[in-house]
């Protein structure tokens, strides 16, 4: 295991319900450090580019509308095995399948409005972090 960084997004369903602090507490209690963070509105172009891997999927249009429908908090999390650790803290994509204690089990509304995004590999984490942050905006 090594110290890694991963890209996290607190999604519009969670910012709307004022859950940023409760979600950040889950990361911090699990030992991840928030080393960069910014609250933004995603443009349609940004959301389409960020989720380009899903553009042929039937849920793509809905996902882009959802992600641009309110503020998101983009953040870099740092810690031991951060990519996998964050996926565990988030829980399964569909909150109905998420383990007790995970963010999605506790907070997500449904499979689309599932409160958080987390990079799914170290390689994607590097790409996704660079999508939102310059190196000098990340303070470890
Ligand atoms: P994320 O990429 O947001 O961390 P994930 O890796 O668990 O989540 P993906 O399969 O990459 O899930 O899907 C990206 C996002 O698209 C999901 O988090 C969810 O918001 C939305 N999504 C996925 N599957 C569906 C679906 N069947 N119906 C509606 N929205 C979906
Ligand atoms: Mg994903």
C-alpha cells in the first residue's frame, strides 16, 4: 500500500441537502485527508467531458443534467490506498446495494443521485484530478 490521491465529487443531491460537512467527516474519520476542495457549478461541457466514458449509456443525458443542476464540491483526497479506500467509504453505486455505514447507504437518494463520485483507478484518479486542479492548488 502507498499514499495515493483520488478525485472526489460531492454531487448536487448532497449539496442541496447541506450534507457537505457530514460527507467530509466520513472521509476524515476513515483517515483520508482533504488536500484540495472547491465548490463549483459544472458547465454542460465539463460534465459531458468528465463523464465521456459513459456517453453511449442510456443514463448519460440524465446524468449530465443532474450533475449540472446544482453546486458540486470537487476535492482531492489523500491517504493510504486512497482510490480503493474512498470506493469503500462511498459504497455501491446503487444505494440499495451499499453496505451500512457507507456514504451512499446513509445519504444517497437513488442510483443516479448517489451523493458522491470517486475515481475508480489510480490512472483515472490522475486524469480526473488534473481535470479540476493545478498542482499548486493541492496542498498535502
Ligand atoms: P462514480 O463514477 O460517480 O463514482 P460509480 O463509479 O459507482 O460512480 P458509474 O458506473 O461510473 O458508477 O456511473 C457513474 C454515475 O452515473 C453513477 O455514480 C450514477 O450517478 C450514474 N449512474 C450509473 N448507473 C446509472 C443508472 N443505471 N441509472 C441512472 N444513473 C446511473
Ligand atoms: Mg465511475
